[in-house]
C-alpha cells in the first residue's frame, strides 16, 4: 500500500559545522523532498587520511494521506554504502542534540537496512494519524579519508504499516 507522505526538517537546523542546538519539533515551513543531500549537504571527511565526519539530523515523515497509518515502522533501503547511515525513532517530539556533530542523549542508532530491520514509532504510539508525523534521527558517519563526490547518493527512507 502507498500513502501520501511528506518530509520536513526539524525546527533547529544549524549548518553542519555549527555549534548550536540541533533538532526539536517539526518545522512545517521547511519541507524537503527527502533527498539525502538536503539532509546532510556536502558531507565529506578530510582527504588524505583525514578524520571521520559524523553528522546527526532530525527529520519528520508526515502522513498527508486521508487514512491513519497503523503499526508504522521505518527502514532504510537502496543504500549505496550500507552502515554509513543509521537511524533512531524520536523519543520526544522536541528532543535536541547539542549540535549536528553530537548524538542526542539516550538514543541508540541502528542500521535498519531493509524491512526486517524496520524500527517502530515511539512518540504517540504505533500509529501515525492523518497530518501526524514520525520523528526520525539520522546519523551519517563518513569514514576517514572518504569523500562522496556524488551528492545524490541513493538511500530510501521507507515507511510501512497498515490501513
């Protein structure tokens, strides 16, 4: 089954190298297409043996369909570099991290690669109501010395459930 879904950034969205709070509530004025370059920008580590680069971002998947999505869960699919992007379902609708390079406290990020690794919604129960949303923390780990030349690296964030 398919639903009408939309992606949104969180209310606090500093530059990736910023030192201000990251995350928070959904920002309905800042929709994104869901492309990874909109979430992580030009995420590269330094060339020639540079250090790894770690970025955390909070996005929301909003149900803009006319039906509730029951037993909603999210997984990653079509990853070009499996394991470099991990996810965690939000625990609080307004949770934040210190800055984009710091993980939000008390979260465990999982690979969630493929439907068998899907993670369930935590805030508000298992269902995503009409015009409701599921918050999702994404973590990108770019290994030392790696630079991704293609900002359109494929990675699908997929929501499943029942009507």
